């Protein structure tokens, strides 16, 4: 099976609405290939490791959450930038990135998929970042203890958690924002959720949680953002018939 690169880009642009988001990431197609796609690899980060894994699998396109181009980060193609860009071009690998659009998407996004994987119902968009609503609130089917909720997160997302148990012990409502969103703990408290699930801890987040009496579970920046890239692999195969593989490096951050 072979598709034009522009067909894949049209599918992803149309689904994720990348151009509608104000984002430091230059979302969308960041590096082109020779114009056709036969195999796709998806992943969290457009790292050299992911590009090498794509080349080993004969993929000619990488679709990821954290791309190569952020603001003017590619103003000079030197050092690591040169290694990454030259590797992609030498191996005819296109790179497509979706940052906030993949956090926010109500079906394929990191947060919607994470909420679904945790068995949350009544998923409702919430949590505003730079003017964009990127997260969700949801409810468990029945009340859980905080320990039981954490066990569910360990089994579904990451066995290694950081837990701040500054709130109540009964969990029914959950706020979800993947990645590095410890600066939204105040929004979680304002929404009144019983626990807030995000990826990466911070000292600022600890202090906010303690002072606001908010339960917070940190499940890893990388681990919480595998869900969207995995879902996009399925979308590409279903809609375009292309083999698409999500590669999980199980990075503990």
C-alpha cells in the first residue's frame, strides 16, 4: 500500500485541526519526504531514537506529539538539530507533529484516551492553557479510595507514581491533563475534582496542592502522553490502509 504524503497530512490536519491552535510547537508537517508514504511510525518524541527505529522498520513518516520545530528552534540547523534533520532527510522520513491539538482532541487526544483507559465517564472538556482547552474532567463508575484509584493508574499508565494526598480520601471526580501540567492544580481545585492526574511533578505544584488541599497523582510526562500517538496509529491504518506502529520506549519521566 502506498499513499501520497499529502493524503496523510490532509487526514491529520483535518482531524486534529492543527492550524486552529496557538502553540509554541509548529504543528503539522515539519519535514517532508519524497512525497509518498508506505509505512508510518508514531511516538511521543521526535528523538533520534525514534527516527532510527522508524528507519529500521522501513517507515517513511513519523507522527509524534513532541516534534522537532518549536518557535524558531530550527533557525540554525547545527549541532543536534543537524543530526536530527539530516537523519530524517537521509532516510526519507517525513515528520508530522501535533502538540496541543493532540492533547485536546475529544476522540484521539492524550487526555480523552487517558480518561477512557481509566474507565472515566462523563468526559467534559476543561483546563485552559494559553487560551486552549486541553484537558478533561470525568467520573469513576463508583466511588474509589485514593489508593484504589492510584492502583488503577499504576495498572493503566505507569507503575511508578508520585502522589500528593492533600485532599479527601473518596474519589469520584477526576481531572486529567497529560504531560507537564502541574501549573494547573489551581484549576483542578477550582473545578472541585477529587483528584487531579497529570504527568510531571514540580515544587510549585507541590506547594499549590498542599495549600489548596488538592489530591494530585503524577504518572509521568512521557507515560501520560503515549495514548494519543497510539490512537493516531490506529486512525492512519483504518482511514488510509497504511501499516502504522506505535513505538513505546517506556521512558520513566
